[in-house]
C-alpha cells in the first residue's frame, strides 16, 4: 500500500491555487463585462447624430441686414479657437476645475457629492463634470434618477474616449443654454453684450460662465444682483485656480454688469416675405423647415427693405380696403422684372408666419387677364392686328354665352387700344374667339399659367381655379422685359455653416412676345393708367397697368375681387383685395380703384426714398406706338367764291379743325345718289375747289379721317358757296 499522508499539504496548495485562479478569472470576466458594458453602453447612450448641434438659419438682405431667423434652438456655433482663453478658463474654474485631468468622471467630486447627499438624506449636490453635463444635455433628460446618472457616466466616458478635451469643451460652450431663448456662447455674447464671443472681456466671460448653473435664477436681466454675485464667485474661482491674480479679480469685480442687450426686434413687416423664402427653399432647394431650423444656413434674399416696409405700412390703412365687413384681406407682391428678384411681398393685412400667404393663392383675375390672354397674343399676329385695329364693341351671344360691358354701354366698334383702356368685355371675348382659345392658352403656358378651362370666359378671367398674384406679376413682367419671361424668386444665395456657397440663383428667361408687341402693350397700358380704368390714385412717373374686378356669385351686383397689376421701368407688381371666404354678406364696397391707389401709394413712398424712373425708354429696333388721334367735330364749315387764275372763279372751304396735324380731312360734294369725295388734306383746315360745276348747286361738307384706325369721324355742317 502507498502512503498518501505526505501529499496532503501539496494538495491543499493546489486547491488554493485553483481557487485563486478561478477568482481571478471571475474578476477578469467581471472586469471585461464591465468594460464591455461601459463601451457598448456608452455607444448606445451617446447618439453620434446628436453631436451635430442645431444652429439657427439667418435670412438676410444683400447688404447683410438680418430680417429673420429660423431655429429650434437659437444658436450660432463658433470654433474654440475663436473663444478667448479667459472665457474658457472661467467656465472650467466654476464648473469643472479638473477638466483636463479626469477621464469624464471626477472621482473626487463624486465622492464629495455622495457625502453631502448622505448627510442630507437626499440628492442635493451633483459631481457632474463638463463632459457629463454635455452628455446629459445632448443625450438625456433632466430627471434626477440614478439610472439617468449611470447613463450620463457611460456617455461621458464614451465622449472622452472618442473626442479630445478641446473638442468636448468646444461642444459644451456651443451647446449650453444661457436663458432668454439663447444657446451657445456666440449667441449669448451677442444677446447680452452686442458683440462676438471673440471680443468678450474677463468680467463678461465670467458673467456668462455663471449662468451655466442656473440661467433663469442668475439672469442678469431679471435678477441683476444675483447675477453680479454669481459673476464674482466665478472670478474668485478663477483666482483660486491660479488663472487670474488678486489684482485682476478685484478690477473685474469693480465693473458693472455692462449689459448691452441686443434683443431682436419683432419684424411683422417681414413675415410674409420670410414665408415665401421658406417655401422656395423647400420646393426649389429641398431644404425642409426642420432642416432650416437646425442647419445653420445663411440665406441671402432679394428683399428691398424700403419697398417691403412701404407696402406693409400702406396695408395698415383701412381706407384702402372697403368692404361690407371689417375682415377685408389683401396681397401685394413686387419684383424687379429684369432679374425676377422679388423685392416685396405682403401675404395679408396682419400676416404672421404660419398664416395663409395670399401672395400665392389663386383667385379669379377678372380683366387683368385680358392683356396676357387676349390682346398680346393677338398682336403677335402683326399682319392682322395692330393697336389701332378696329374690333366690335357689341353685345353678342356665343352659343348661349352672352357678354356685356360692366357699364352696360356699347359703342359699336373700338380700337384694340381703347378696348384695353376702357376694359371692354365684349371686345375681349370677340377677339379671343377670333384668335382661338388654344392659341391664347399656348401663350399663357409659356408664362407658367396652365388653365383647365376651354371656354371664352377665359377672356374675362372666369376660370376654374384662378391665378395667384405672384403668377400675374410674373406674366406682366414679360412686357417690362421686352417680351421675355422669367420666374420670380426670393433667394439669391444660400451658404452653409462653413460659409460655403451651396446655391446661387441663375435666372433663366424665355421669349414669349416679340419686343414690338411688348412695347405696344406698354404704351397702351400706360394710357390705361393715365386716362383709363387705372387712373385713380397719385403717382407722377412711368407706370403701365391694368385693373380687374370679379362679380360676386352670392351677392348680386356686388364685387368679390379687385385687382391692379402694373409695372414701372424697374418693377412689376400685383395687388389683390377681397375676402378669404366670400359669403353673401362678405363683399367689397369698392372696386379696382382701391388696389390701384394702394399700389401708387407704395410706389410714391419708394420714389421718395430712391427716385424711380420718369418714363419708359423705347427699346432699339421697335417702332413707337403713335398716340391715339381724337377726331374733331366740325360745326363751322364756311364756303365762298374766290376769283383769279385760269378758271377765274374758284371755291374755298375753311373750318376749324384739330391741333393734331395727323388728322386728315375728306371733302365731299353732295350729288344725287352717292356723294362725291373731291379731295383730302392732312393737317390743314382749308381746301380750294379748283373746278366748279356751276350747274350743280349741291352743298359741300368735310369729314375728319383717322389714318391710324382708318375710320372717318362725323361729317361737318353742309355749306353752299356764296359771294
């Protein structure tokens, strides 16, 4: 038999070794599990997308004036190198003086906080580092639970592993909330001191650092004494950490808060325009509202502040908006027709962002459609139609569709010029039938006006869906541009946070009408403003345009919509007024004279700020449109015999005529059957009868003749020659 008694100690040592190794393995496993939990948990809690801070998008004019901001959090990120060292040190001294020493969690601070919490039997103090605060603000809620603190620690460790201390500090200073709706050190510097973060002084930086703990409780605007004490606490902390000397601290403490608040003024006058910018950014550049509110873009727009404010102010005057009730609404939009840049837009009388923007709401256009759908397309058929072509002005029936003029009066026939000037419904419908609906719609489509309608009612603006003020403005802009169409736009350029230009508008144009047709329309529409339906209101410089009204379908004899669309040598504008919802008791008590006067008032105000052009300039290679000829009525024709020459006896007719030398006069001699035309003179008021028929005792008369329209006027009185 073997004796095993000697092997017992060795077996015990072996068992102990195995236990130690097992314990080490367990501890290593636990440690590995903890490390894995920290690493994985940190990645789970810390969503990398949240490290991209929301930044406000600014909307500004070409000269750099900010007219609006879009944001979820009002923030303008700034690089750490642009923040002065003394500002960085102020935050570190008061919030996390061992920031550059710990690995995301400050064990000493945690131990101190735990001791204080145990003594108080509740959670009264935290030991959060700057990294933990950043983690909490970026990834977690503000509830004070142990679970949230654990997640905060995991996220903080993850941040320290994946980012440098400088990157963490930069994120922190840009993320932090300072009260007053302001996020980040740059916006805080601008709001409280009207300066950039780069220019903050020591005392100013200390004041902002003091807000980190409680931006509302230490608000310098609401609690200045608390803010001052908190600032001085920060300065003392900076001295204690050796960042400033006692002398420097005392000097800084001796300063007042030094606030220079830069509270943004509300800009209700800009809201309509900003709404158009947001829609254009979404539709043309795929930038949603959410992206604008977080993306930190800088959008340069084409607003003319003078024009925008002038329009806004005029829209506040009740006298321009007559109605059966007080809720008459309106819209106004203006562009530079040479470029398509929208310089002004008013979407309603009391418009706020989110309201219905009436600039792009389709309405029945009334007679404002006549120039673009009927007359300009007709004039493109130059061999058939000219401004002085005579067309019918008679009430007619078109297979059950009857048309009459607004005043119920017809004169039989008028020139195209006068039909436009006096807004003749009968003439417009007749002419549309002659040129064809499809032909007219082809021209409208070239100006981005696509109609489902097929009937002659198009000539009077009787449409299924209507046309928006913006579309009408663009279409009339073709006349101001010499016949070329361009789409209007608010945005000139877009820059991202890195100031890279990501978009630049390059307007495109296309020919719609010939330069001659465009010039003819300009001269005729200018006459409409001078002495036609668009004559109300006061504006002494070049303006061409057309009015329009629509009948109310629920209130007989009343007006539903009133329009004026017109253009100067620089700008094209459209003005509409009416009701959003038109019931039987909602109707306008005035017509197109009101939007016409309103537009002229806006132009007059613009002219006072920067003089507008006196008159339209005829383009090269087009012919001037002659002024209309007013034929005189002759009532004082006289005739007498004269003696001399070969025939011995002659006759002479004299009369008073027109001062317009273009008027011709046709001389007729009465004869049995058909009177004989014996002569014609132009610009003269005498006529010599060289050969007399002594056997014919008939009388003579004169008829004025218009060489433009090729129409005769009324005959004069009849005379016989006398001695």
